[in-house]
């Protein structure tokens, strides 16, 4: 095409105006991921655990879940309103919703309404907003809420209701301090939430000294009970009992690249190995490692709590150290501590060390090989 | 060698940007731009020192005639894109955001070429020194974006031995397809250029690394590669695959030490466009006065690849594409990841302009950034293995010393971190700030120490 043809065409060609140009430093593209999408995915990954909690503990669990969600989002909005921060922008990132659901998963089913309310205030205000909001909190907000409640309301926080299916298999659960459904007249009509039971870890820590030649933990720590625990038929917090739901959530989290797989694996693995060693040498001191793995909040803690992006280390090595540290502290508290459960404390303790871990265990950048590989 | 079952090579880290952009132009054959009435040829089109202008206003010049002579070792000759008259030496908007000097050439419409070099068809028997001189005389610079004089890159420092030549056909920047079309349409020019550089350096191992999204280009080059003794290496589609250090790592598994050059691990890397230009300079005897540019963006009526002469104002390239259908909000020279935003459509095409990108309002939108949620995506994505988010936090707190300790100076500025950040933090921009500040501090310390 010659110049003349082009010149003639020119009149119909629309050309841009430089006045509309904006300047910025590269890169000029960004991925479509944002904080809100990440948080919504996390909520999606928690749905199996929520569903299992409601299935096993009934409507009271659903009530706690919804209340906790409502209080967390509401209190975050209230804080932002008072602090002059953008309200919709802040609750729009959905991090308060994640906190709310996770807090509920960490509460016993059937607690009165003010327990999630106080928990939400502790988690959102003391755990997160007082440090400047999402991303600036050194401690996992949910655990701040849970541990605060545990100290403030110890009785309520250790009152557990039996899961669906436990009453039907009463003989197996005799050691758990439940009311015998056969003895209680008209037990079938008694509302479920009125009966209480103990958690496996709670039972294990209060069992009397063994008779000679007998395994102290025989009744609560045997293959048929492991199966029951695995399915979720045990007393405990709403979200911590059902292993399949938690594992499914964990796999989803890894698939969506939301957590570092090292953390749950090394956390649970450390507890498994350490309790295994103690059990091997002193079988009367602690139950089998499988018991430790399936009971209490270990899976919930390892998969959903210790992996919180904000409060866990950045690098692979850092995650390894963090997770192993959590595992050691959990085992120590469980076996020798005053509390039957140590997952929350261990994660909070390791949270405090994260800035140090991050500083000490930076990645070795590209090109800083110890020994340069020579090509063939 | 079984070509279909070969391992696809890559490096550690990196990101996978949206692939939509390349589809706009990668099936569009290269058009040759019509002759313009006026070219504004930037005097400095190379990294290093600007060349000395050897013409003056009023001079008549022929196409390929020398306009400016290299002023030192790290400098490059400049030649006229067409025949005509030098109307003056003017200031035009430069590609780096500051006004730059340019030669205003009024075309006489005849496009008469002068023969400044004799072709060297028998380059296989030519002395390496002769070929190197030709590369210098043709004004060749790295056409991938850095525009480093090719002569300097091919002059291996004494004491260093190179055994591998890698041709960079990765074209990992989204939206760009200029190198893709070049390899597809002129495979023999690319391969011949590679063979010439290999002969010049006395290197037998020659690789061409190409991302597998350009499978047609891979197939096309493989048809001829055995004649030249060159190996084609398919690479994973992963940004920044075309970064020198990452490319060497992917293809020959060597790690360039920090602050080092490819020659430190026995490698020389050249862009495929540069190789084609070497081939033209040697076998045809023509200097570098035009290049393939991807002119693209959804707001363009007819995006495509154009062979543009240096000095073509961007507005003309947009005109060649039929103008716009919607008002763009951003003009970028180069790729969207490392290119430079412009504030004028009068900025001319230079030797390293690989793309002209127009982004609509939606794409150019300034996003607001939140605080770091420490998701670690920037750390996973950093091809240099830096803990980007921690560096950025340290820099924001004014701790340049901490950033320096943690290797901020190794940052490539590829932008992977800022691309993936879900909080949209300006990570690479923050790192750039620290790099500039640390360089300033080092220079100040040096000046003080010299007293």
C-alpha cells in the first residue's frame, strides 16, 4: 500500500489523545487474585468441617456458628466505624468472616450466646484490630479469642456435649461420664444438649492409676475406638472432631495454594512421633500416638490454625521449624501439662517467634550456591 | 532425538501471567510499514554512552548512512532509516519519560540506499575479528529490551572462557509476539545469525530456548536447525523465562553468581531478533534500521506485528493498525511486565522497542493496595529467591540496611511479585526505590572515602 492510500484513509482513522494517558511504574498487569477471593476460598475449605460439626452436634452447633460469624463481622464493622476506617472495605475482605467461622469451630457446641460474643470481641479487637487490622496481628486472632475464653470462662469452655451416635453406642463410651440413656427414664425425649460428656483427652488426663498388669488407657484407646474417633464420634469443639472433613478441607487448602503443606504435616507428624516415643517407653503415661492424632484439636489446629498466613512463617524452612515447634509444645502440654489440650497454646507461642524465624531463615537467593554445578 | 518426548525445561520460581494477550497478534503475519514523510530518530538507542552525531541540519542522507558514531566501547553506531534531509536535531518525548535528542529526518520519498558494507556470504571462512567489527559497524544492540551494544556482549573479557551460546526466543512477556513471528517467518535468518555468532566466538554448543506456547515456531526452527548444528530447547511457559539468568539456568543448569555476567558461567545470551540482525549485517551488509514491533491492545482496531523503521512515532504505528476503537489510558513501550508507560504518542520507535501496548481504562486502572497478608505468593514467584514481602516491609520502615543484607540488590525487577500480590502492594516498585537509594548511598560513601 502506498503513502497516498494511507493518507486518504487517515481521515477516517480515530487516533488517541495523549491527555488521557496515565503513568505508572511496571508491571502494568496484575493477577486477578485478591484478598477477598483468598478469604472466600478459605471459607469454602472450612465448609466440610462446619457441615460435620452441625451434623454431629445438631442445631446448637449451627447456632454457635451463625452467632460467631455475626458477632465477628459486626464487631469488626463497629471497630472500623469508631476508628474512622472504611467499614465496607474492611469487612469486604471477608477476613472477619473467616475469623468468625474458625472461632465457632473452636468453641464447644451448645455454649450460650455470650460466649461467641466475648470470643469475637477478643479475637477481632484484641487479636487483630488493636494491631492495625488484617496483616499486622502477631497472634492468630481466633486463638486469642479461644484462649481468652478458656481462661475467663473455664467451666463453659470445657462443657461438652456428646456427638450424634455416641448415646446409641453407650457401653463403649462408659468412661466418658455420660448419663446412661437406659437409666435415664424417657431419655429419648430428653434434648441432646442437656446431656454432657468428656473429651477423650480429658478422660485420658483424669483416669485413675492403673491396676497392676492392666493398660491404663485400654477402654478409650483401642482400634474400635480409633474408628469412632476418626469418624467424629467424640466430644469436643464443633469443628475439631471429624477427621475426614478436616482432611478434606486441608487437601482443598493445599490444592488452592492457600497453605504451606509442610505446616500441618510436620505439626501432626511431630506430635505423632514424640507421643509415640513416650508411649513406647512409658505406656502408662500417655495413650498411643494415633489417639493423640485423632482426638482433641490437633487436626483442626494443624490444618486451619497454624497455617494462618498472617501468623506463620514465609519460607519453607521457616514453616518446618514453626510446625515442629508447635508439635513439640503440644506434646509436652498434653502429656505433662495441667491442661489436657495444648494445641492453642503451642500455636500462640510459636506465633510469637515468627518474626525471628522469618529473619533467621531467609531463602538462599538464586546464584548463591554453596557449590556451583558444572555443566557436562 | 525424539522431539516429542523431550523434557520441557524451566527454572525455579516465576509466575504464569494471563495468556490472553498473545492471542491478539500471534497469528498476524508481519506487515511492512509504508514509508513515512518524517522520522525522529533518537540519538541514543543503546545502553551506555550516546554516540556522536556526524551529520548536521541541512545534510542530505541516504538510507543506511551513518548518522552517529559510537563514542566509546559501550556505545553503538546509528544509521539512517531512509533517504532525505536532516531537518534538525530536536527534542522529542523519550522512551524513559524524559525528553531526548532526536534527528529529524524528512524523507525524500525515494528511499535510496547506500551500500556501506560489503556482504560477507562466506562468513564461515571469515576471521572472527572481521565479523565482530561488522557487528559494531552495523550498530547492533540487544533487541530484547536492554539495548546493550552487541559488540560489547560478544567481546569476551580476557580470562573468561565461553562454551555455550543461548538464543533467547522465550518471549515470556504477555502480549508480545514479535519474536514469535520472526522465528516463524524467518527461521533461517535467526539460525544463520546464531551460527555466525557461534563462529565469531568459536562456540559449538548453540541452543535456542523457546516457550512451548510457540510450538509452531519450535517446529519451524527444528526443520532447519540440524543444518546449522543448533539445538532447539522447548521451555515451560513461565515468566520470566526470558531473563538471562533464568534462561541459562533452565537450558544448561548453571547459576550465574550474584552480580556476575553470563560469561562467568561460560554462556553468551542473545535475543533471536539480534541474531537475525547479525545475519542481515553479515550476509546482506545492512545495518540495523528497522525491527519487528508488536502493536497491540484490545482498543486497537487491528492489532498486529509491524516491521517499523527506527524513528517511527508511535502515533503512526497506531495509525497503521487502523486507529483505535476506544480511548486508551495507558501506552507502554515494551512488554506489560517490564515495559515503560509513556505520556506521549510522539515517542519514536527505537532499536529495542519490542512492543507498543495500549491498555484500556479497565486494564490501566490504578488499584488501591492493602497491607501484606503474608501469603508468600511473592516469595514463591520470585525467580531470584528473594523474600519480597519482607524486603518491602523493611524498606517501608526505612530499613535499607536490612534490605541490603537480604539481597535486595539481586532483584531483577521482573515484577512477578507485584503481579501475584493479592493485596496489590507495589512490591517491585518499593524494591526499586531501595535499590536506587542503596546505590546512592554507596556512591556517596565512595565519594567520601576518596577524599
